[in-house]
């Protein structure tokens, strides 16, 4: 018995020595890395936009075809690249959202995205269509806190992922969505909810930190919360902030141990962070840049084809909607004929000549003309904010059928005026910031500031005897 006990003890000691040796070897192997640079590229808030629209003062930036060549140029230079998206690539609901999602499901694998986080738009789509990703399984989609209320299960297939770069660095990526963005409508009508961000991080971060050399958080929320998270969770090396409710950062912020950077202008820029990695896998230096996706990058031909197909799919969708509307609104001779809800600006000017004169001097009065100059007058995504009542009953359908509803006219902001024109009511047509942001949103007007913009279109007093200028189409 004594001999057996000694033998067992000897075997246990050998096993412990082997384990210790393996640990030492593992640590040595982990440290056996040449100093190098890692380039983290990131995007966010595309909101379904796949080409440059030239809507705002930042110029002719953006577009997936250009982004493809920007990324190719960086890869061809031999950079060790990790490509991430912070969320809200898709947009909308129903068939429209599905058309947009199909585009990005084809585009993102072609662009070689490594990881995509979940914004509120992806969350809505995933619940509505019963899928674990708006993209394909070729793209790693993660979310640590958005779940289906009915099942209490997380929508995404994983809470985090670990990506190993070509230089052997292990990068842990976590995605969380601000619970403030999953509002009451999302909860009651869509059936999704987000557990508190801090709770999700406390559950997920220790495991990720233990497996990773560098930890990246994709946070879809406001900048104030990002800064607070950097202070509360120093284990996070990098926070990439999407869904900008604040002006984006021109420079990365160093908050304790954490680098904080933001997405910028809905697909018109690509964020770039270059990390200097030491032999023991530590970040020794970092540099941040927002790279404009401008016309110095030619369009990628495959992506141009994909955009064209997406445009066709959208036009087919809107054509069906117009046909359906026409069928539903066909006059029934047995019923009294209903008046058109939109009376047009020419009716409004009869009682409001001064306001008409003021309006005619604004960019609203020539918004559709801008589309015609740039050959975008048939693009439904542009038309909706450059005409009056598009997609609404009795609103703009096409230049051939409803030329009198081009431009952003009175009723685009104040609402259909048929009742007001017959029975005037001074409570009609109140305008608030919520009215403006239907079109002046993050994608099309990233620098929009209600207090600055509204005075530009206010109806300033004018000489009531002056002859109003004619309105062009």
C-alpha cells in the first residue's frame, strides 16, 4: 500500500510539473510576438445609405462603391486590419427594410467585415424577420444585451467574439446597445428590449478580458455614456461610439486606459485607429483619423452593380405601392368623391402671400430642382424629402402625375391643408423639431441644429402688395 501511495504521489507531482511547464511555455509563446501595428477600421450609422447623395455641406462623400476601394487600398498596403461596424447599417421596417438588408448582406462580406454590432435598426429587423442577423453567417453579428421579450433570449447568436489577427493578436469585441434607444414603441409594438448596458458588461467583460490581448467595445449610444463607461470599465481598451446624438469627435479621447472614438456622418467617413503593439501584446501608442470617403477613391464595379440592383428593387417596391394606392383610391361612382388632401402651395398663397414670398426664397422652394440637376429625381430615397407628401395618400407620386407637388411646400411641414383651406383654424400646422428631423436626420443632415436651421425658413413679414414670384418645377 505504501508503495502504491508513493507511486500515486509521484505521478501527481509529475502531472503538476508538466502543467506548470505548459503554463510557462504558454506564457512564453504568448509573449513571442514581434512588435507591430494593428489597424482598426470602423463604420456605423449607414442607415441604409449605399451611395453618395451630396445632401449636405460636407460635399460629395460616401457610398459603398467608394468605400470598397478605400478598404482595398489599405489592405493592399499590407496593413493588419480589423474591420468593424458599430450598428444601424440597415434602416426602416417591413419590405423596405428587407430590401436594404439584402443589400448589406451582400456588400459587407464583399468588403470583408469582421464583426458587426447591433443597433436599434438591426434589432428591429432581426425581431421582425425572425433572424439572428440582418447580414449572413459570413459576418459575425454580436450583441450582449438586446433580447426578445417573448422568449427572453438574446437576438444575436453571440454576446462577443474573439478575432485573431494575422500577427497573432487576440482582439475581443463586445457590442451593446443603449437601453435608452429601445423605447416604449420598440418594446410594446416590436417586442424587443435591452438589458442595462452596465449589467451586460459586468456579465460579459471578465470572460472577454481573460481571453483577449485587446478589448474593443462597440457601443451604440450617446457620447456621455461612452465617457462614463470608459471610467467605470478600465478593462476596455477601445470604445467605438455609434448613433451620434452629439457632434462627432474630431480627435480620439484618452480616458484613463481607454481610447474613445466615434463614427461620423453616416457612411461618409471610415474611422481608423492605428495601434502600436509591443512584444508583450500591449498597446504602446495609438493614432486616430476619420477618413473621408471622397471621389479620390474610384467606384468598385461590383458594388456599383449591387447598388443599381438595390435601386431597381426599391423602385419596383415603390411602383407596387403607387399601384396599390391608385387601386384603393379609384373613384367609386356610388360614393361621394373625396377631396385631395394636399391643396399645393398655389392654394396657400391665396391667403398667405407674404409667407409664400418668404418661402420662395428658401432652399425648400427649389429642393426638387436640386435633384434634377444631379440626376436623382427618380430615386425614391431622395424624392421623399424633396417633394410634398411622397408615400402619403394624395401626395407626390411622379413628375408626370403630380408636378404640382414638387419641392418642399407648405404642407410638407404643416400637414395636408384641405380642411384648413375650407375652414381656417389658427391651430393648424404646428411645427416642432420632430417635424424637421423626419428629413434632417443623421444620414442626410448630420450637422442639423434646430435652433440654427429654423430661422432660415421662418416666414418673415413681406410686403403683402408685392406680386409673389412664380414657383418652378
